[in-house]
């Protein structure tokens, strides 16, 4: 531990994804928690939104009223703000405080006016989830302040870390009300950068020509961008997760991050060596069974199984490029290929006909043998539309079968009934053809499970591989495809070629590639990367001290 971190009596981390699995930030926090807790013990406190009910409890939160009881019984909170204390059911089982924040709505206008006067935050154009994020963030700041008071901790020995724009107003509130607390703000992806990409505009070729404030006005993103920019400028330490996003922050938020904190992985999620073979076999059997029950085709044990996964961002995550590369592969695949698109969408539940075929081992091809679950927006879903446009028949003559799984693989989806991590070992390869990917947890997860992956130079993880390894399946288990705003076709061909390379390796070569992938992941564990967070806390403490002297 860095010497300055010995001064930290309480470390808070605030995120919308504490005990609330939505996207990649959940993986960041839940995988680093064990290593962070070893350093700070129960002085590490995660704070997340209490968006749960008795009928719909968080599967990741373990209520433990005895935890922090001497504090929780004493704190005074505004009406409509309440907390539940427990542990987060992840490796390390850190302390988690879930905050009910409905009461913050009553003084929202006054709070927004104060943020404008103090920090220039423009909430006038707010819409969508802006109010909800800000209500939670302000409530989290109130809880932190209350805990510091009742614990009688010296605020100068407290660090509060806020993740993403959804918590930014909490950082600003804490700076205004308890300025002795050192703050860290991490943007995992800028709101305006994501919006530029999501609106089909070229980010990389034009980045130097973009002004963040101007683009926010053009794309109706003024409030989120203004809030995020204010947090970046007012945090005692501003961080992001990759050099790719650091350049984006410097241009669009007009502040260069104090440091980059790359994301590691916790290998506790990976099956042990003694369990790996059985885990891989079980995963493959389940995926082949689902495919057979859907298409009526009997897939052999030598079927090459690959997948892409992640948030449902059709262009940003490169799902379009993945599907188009599979279209190219149809003319050259060396083995029968089964490709899964594991991307949660507007899911309407499992298909009853497919569940019946699986449960009763019924043979026969189903209608629309592309989907495992119902879609509420069947005709509007871009992934479903593209698969059908490309005419993937998924019949006995198809050498490439594409199956869309539009649900969260939480072990209770009604079709696979296995988690994503349970299925991952069964894959022969993954593809993450990212256009906009500040870090890229999915390829890191993949190689941690010994599954070689293809990613791009536009992903933070892809850039990390290029900087620290010799890219290539044999050397590190990762192929990094060059991608920019003008080489879509070249990237499509390169991905198809990479898949074909993996399909044609010998069993001995495949085993060596898996070994190389695992070795690469082993060098990107949190035990190696937590030092960057330690440094960020030190920077925050030092900058706080300088700020207070002014």
C-alpha cells in the first residue's frame, strides 16, 4: 500500500451499478472489490441505488443490519432518503449501502439552481434518466456526509470515488458541503463521445475538430455533458480507463485526466484447472442442445462455437461488423460454425416452443430458427433485422449458423439456464469488433477463461494489448484488428480471416493458444492494476490539500 493510503480512514465508492448489474461498470467494481477490500478491510464502503423491492430483490445484495450499526442507528437523513446496509455478494463480500432517494425529488429545482451557481451545471435541458441519476447522486453525498459525522472520522482522511456522470452531482454536492473530503471522478465513457458514435457520426477522424459543448447542443446532450464536465474539472483526481478515452476526455471535456486506471480482472470467476474441462464440456453440450432444439440440425462435437456479447449498442459494440464478417465467413468456413450473439435487448421471455423442445428432447425445426427468446420489438431490433437481411437460414446446409440470445444470462433465462460465465468456457473464440469501447471487459473476460478473442484498436483493451504484447493468437491469445472510420470492409475481412485461422489450427495449437490467452489475462489481474487506484487516491489527497490552502 502506498504510504499516503495509510492515511485513509474511510474509502467510499459510489456507482449506479453497485449491486445493480447493468453493464461493464458492474464488472469493474465487482471484480476489483476483493483486492481493494484486502487493502482497506471494512473501511471500504460501496454505495449504490436501492431500486429494489420485496417482490424484486437484488440478487447481489445480502442485508446485514449489524454492519455499521453504530453509525446507521445515529445518522439523520432527509425525509424520503433511507439506507440498507449489507454486503455485496461478490468475491471479497465488501460492505454495500443501498440508498433510497425518492425524497431528493422535492428540492430538485433548488439543488439544480445551486449547481448552476456554484459549478455552472446546466440542468435546464435535462430529460430521460438525468433527474433519477442526480437524485441518487445527491442522496449518496448526503449519506457519505452523515457517515463521516457519526463515525467522527476526520474528513481529511476520507476519500470518495464517484463513477460516471450518474454520480457526478454527488461529487459536486460533497465538494460544496464537506470540502475536506478528497474526491475522485472516473468517466468510463464520456456521455458526449458515446452520443456522437450512437448518432452515426465519425468520432476518430473528426475528434480534433469537435468541441464538446457545441456537440452537446447539437445532440441535445447539454445537461449530462455539462454535469460530467463540471465533475471532471472539480474532482481532486480525474481518471479514465484507457488512453483511448483519455484523448476523448482531453478534447471533449477539455481536461486531461490526471491518470489512466486500466481495468483488471479477478480470476476467482474462472473455473479451477480441475473443473475447467468439465465446465467446458457442460457449456458446449448446452449450447449445442439449444442450437439443435431451435434449428433441428444435429451439431457435432467438432462444431466451432464462437460468440459476441455486451451492451445492446449495435454500432458502438461492433455487432454490425461481427454479423457482416460472419456473412463473409459463409464462403470459406473450414468447420461447421455456430455463432451466438449474446446481447440483452427488449426481451419478452423465453420461447415456449424452444423450451419444450429442450425439456422433452423433441426433434424438429422451429419457425424463425434465429431467436432463443421473444423480442418485444421484433421488427425494430437492429440485430434481428440484420440477421434476417443477411438470410442466415440456420438449416442443415448452413456452414455458419447465427443465433441471437437477447436476454441476460443470469442462470434463470428459461433456455440456457446457465450464467454467461458458465457458458464462456465452452466457446472456441469470441469477437468484439468495437467501434466505441473505452476499455473492453468482454475480451479480457474471454481470455481469462482461455478463449481466444478478436478485438479492435478502438477498444482500450485492444490498445493495451498492442502496447504490452505482441498481438496474435499464438503469442497472447488476442488478435487486434485495425479499425477506423473508413476501413469497415477491410476490418470485416480481417475478422473473417481471424476466425478461419482459429478453425484450422491443430488441437495442439488450440491448446497452446488457450494457454497463451490465460497467461495474458493473468498479467492483467487487479492485484497488478490496483496500484493505479492507489495512486489516484494519493493524487486526490494531495490536490485536496493544495485546494484547501488557496
